[in-house]
C-alpha cells in the first residue's frame, strides 16, 4: 500500500516545559525550545535504570541502520556524499538541537572545515529515522504530533529534501518532502532514498532470517 496524506499546519498542543525538574543529561533532543527526553528517562529518575540503559539502540534498530548504511556505501556516489548512522547531532539554532539516526550530507555542503568537535550545523540532504525513542514530561501529550510532525517540519524548514521515518511496530514508513504530499508505505514496499537507490526492509530482514515480532 502507498498512500498520500495531507499534514495539518500545526501540531495539536505543546508539552509543558520541564526546565528545572529533569536533568539536562536526559534531554535527547530540543525542538522549538521544547525538550524531548530519552525514552525511559523516568526509570533513571527513580534509579531503576542508568542513563546508559536507556540510550542504546535495540538489536533491530541497529540492524536497520547498518543495512541502510551498507546500501549507501554500495550504491551512492561517495565522492559526493557523506553517509552516517548513529545519534548524529545536528544544530539548527539555539532552540533546535536534533539527534538523527541515518543521514546523507552533500560533501559540497558539509565541507572538511565544518567538521569539528561540535554538532554539525549544516542541512542534511536526507534523514532517515527509526521508531520514536523520546518521551515528554507530559504523559498525555500526543507524541506523534508533538515530536514526529514537529521534527519533520523543522528539518524541511531547515532545507532537508526528504525525511523517511520507519515505524517497526506499525510496519509503516512515512516519506515527507517539501511539497507537503507526504506518503505512507507498507514496510514491505520498495522506498527510494535518492539517486535511484531504494530499500526494502522486510525483504532484507527475511533474507537475514530476522523476525520483526517481539
């Protein structure tokens, strides 16, 4: 299934600020000045887990990121692009500091002189996110509206050409582009990244004998 979705102009509600209540080291990303915390941050606060326990990727997330990176190395022109995976820091401004799962930068934009010990502060060409791994202090906030839509819009506003968001639980992929005709794919469909490079996540996982079931 492939479908197009019209995205509302603004997310529904804002989460209340947790400034002064939750330690900064538990903030994973900041968008529009709103802190988004590592999923499971409450377990750190009540001392049932450590920060390290909640920061690491699952095995499935690791495999997906590695698959995409291998695909890029094999099929993209690496003289033109940087491709990274992990938790890539992207600094847009003082209110927006993002952590990105898989990114493609143009080397003409991310030049050697802009690579240093700070967050990358240039626009990524392509961003691929895997699942949602943040929480808000407000348990009642709609995380899709407050985080997913806000982050996608922010990246598009910054100049990213395409954001691909993979949701493994619902087996769905959303592809967002600046034309606002965002598309929804089933996880077993071919999805183009750029320059004719496509991926099919279900096919790859089946070839590796990996089940997506819990």
